[in-house]
């Protein structure tokens, strides 16, 4: 079997930080942390490869000399450790407000999964994890971004059949209302209509207002009114000025001989 070196497009400081978190986690929970099948550094690289490149588990296990069962366990352990160090929603909003952000953006996305059949309940025969909007199975995750579109927080997953507004009311909106009262508004799409105070969204059934066209700079307000002469109407008509009128052409002002 041929071995080769590869490069992970990720700063080394991130891997070091995750490795330090894993080391502290092992010291707290393991009786003999030195008897692990992989070091904290290897486990951190394993996690980063899976998150950045979606490397299959069997390849991760092969490359790091682990069994697939151990690789699965190490991957989910690392995910839990990193998730424990993530800031909560209130901390994220406080940081945005401290930096003077004018708004944040909220939108929902469907994380595709394999078919997980769970009844929706209340006598319904539909599958809770099947999204009728996307026509596939998955989980609904609410994503909060800063004004530039960079993700700063994600919600816990909800079944794919959950509407964005329902998921937002459960996970996000209770924290966004106090932030809106302090001046930090939230921009959303039409799916969040009726979300409440501070949640700005387009109005369904209303098109955009007419705006000047970039090519001509004209707008509906600049159109001529009824019975108003066109600005260029005089230029297209023969001149009626007398020869003594200032600005008359030399030919029109010439006297007959």
C-alpha cells in the first residue's frame, strides 16, 4: 500500500486549540488517558478532516490506524468537546452589539440525512424528518450570520418537516427580542412573517418599488406630465426667432442685398 503526505487547508492554531480541549477532556473523564489508541493531536486532525473535507469514516480509520468503531467514537467525542466550547446565543448577540453591528441575518437550512422514519404524531402518517419543501429527508437548522453573511451561531437540529418559523420560535426568537430592543435588528426572508418585534422581513405579495434605471437615470417621477412639452421639442422644430433675437444663426440674421 502506497503512503503519501497531504495538506489540510486549516490554520495550525485551530488544530492545537482543539487538541488542548481534547487533552483537558481526557484528563477529567479517563482513568488512564495514556492508553488511548490515538493521541489528542491525531483525534483533532481526524475531526478537522471530517469537518473540512467530509472524509469517509473508513478512510479516516485507515489513515490513522484505527478501527471503524473507534474512529466513530473518537469523532463524536471530539464533536461534543468542540460543541461544549461554542458560545451560546446570548453571548453571540452581546458581542455583535458591542461591536456596533446594525443587524444580523437569520435563515433556515436543511441538512440532508438518510431516511429516518419517525411518525409526525397527532395521528399523522407523514414522516417527521421528511421536508416537503426540499423533497428529501434532513434536519432543520437555524443559522444566524453577521452583516457580512459569516455564520456566528447555529441552532440545535429539528425534524426536517418543521417550518422555519416554528424552529425559530423554539430556538432563536426568545433571544432576538431583547437584542432588538437594544437596537440589534434581525433580517430574514418571507418565511418568517409574523415573527414579532425586531424581525424585519419582506411583505408577501408586494413587489419592489420602481427605482431609477442605471442606464438612463430616469424614474417614473421624471416622466413628462400631460400637456407638458417635451424637453427636446424645441430642438426638433424650426426656429421662430426673429433676426434680432440674441443667439440667432448668422444665416437668419443676414440682410437681403
